[in-house]
C-alpha cells in the first residue's frame, strides 16, 4: 500500500468532500488548515467546468476557508493549458457557458463561432440546440475534439443536471465520435499536469474525494495515494461492491489527520 505519510500535496474534491451545497462538512476547514500548518500543500480540484477558478476561490473564502489562487485547479484550466501546449494559436469552438468562456479568454485562447480549428465540449449550462448542432457538424468534419471532463450528471437539489458526459453521448449517437482526449478525473492528463504544476512525484500526491469512479479512480490511474471520504456520494455498501478500491477510507476529511 502507498504510504499517506509520504504525501506532500493533498488534492481535494469539493462538493461532497469539503462541503455539501453551502455548508462545510464538519471539521473539514480546520483539518485543511492543520495540514497547512504541518507543511502540507493543498489543492482543490474539481471537474466542474461551468465556473472559473476565481469563482471557487470566492466561494471557499465566503464559506470561511481562506483559499489562494495556486490552490485551485479546474478541468477548464487543465483544458486551457493542454490547448496552449498542443494547439497554441488554434481557434476554438467551445460548448461552454460565459464563465468557461471567460476562463479560456483569460488564457488568451481565441473563441469562434465559425471556421474553428478544434472543438471543446464543457459543462454548458447555457446550451442551445443550435450550438449543439453546430458542434456536431464540426466534430463530424473531423476536427480535433476535446472534453473538459466525463461526468454524466452534476448533483442538484431536485434532480441531477445533465453534465458533459450526457452531451458527449448525444454527440456520439449523432455523429459517431467520442472525444480524442478527456481532461478531468479520472483521466491521466490532469494528473500529469498536477504533478508538473507542483513539481512532485506521484507517490507524494494524495487524491481525496467522495466518488469511486472519478476521485478514487483518478488517484489509482495517476499512481497517487487515493483516499475515499464517506461524506458524499459513496457509502460502505457501494465501496464493498465496487472493483475500485482506495488506499485509505475515512468518514470525513478531518479523519485524515489521524493517519499522519
């Protein structure tokens, strides 16, 4: 088993791990501050690409956890960095709302409605049918096709919201293509970028989250230490029946301190 005591960077999922809705999961903030006092580095990594990284900084600060710009990483940011490394200067047709558009523009990426060089699908909470149809046409034409993350749905109070994965299925069923590369958890691209961003080897990074198939699978795929918290989506019955097994299981983020 990987040793959590070797970890220098703790990467936390947000909703279901650190907070639920607008409420802190009991003891999470104090535990994260304690990890900082112990010299550990902190990163909050979310697949949700419908908000800018600055939105998450503001939200955490408002909830009462002081958070800094180098402690947030989103699938939208990973996508922007990947494009700059592999398609610098390319014109992008983006399926994304105004916040994701603003993130791309912050990175200096040109967004266009016509004659793009590549297509990017994100969590577009402002989606129109025409935009989805245009996206399908560009994908059918063979343009490079990137997804910010693979989640099928986003948790919401009354009913789950269709997320990127649901839109990817619509594109696949329409034109027969899946993304050439997917950026978010559980895929390796984001893990490689995290290791590079913080200049750490995989064994010195822990992924902490409440979902087996994204958070824990991400940790396993990237060879990070994987920590499942039972404060969100996954319960012990789900864990017992899953083929995906974390290195460590705790009830809440605060319980990580007892492992160090």
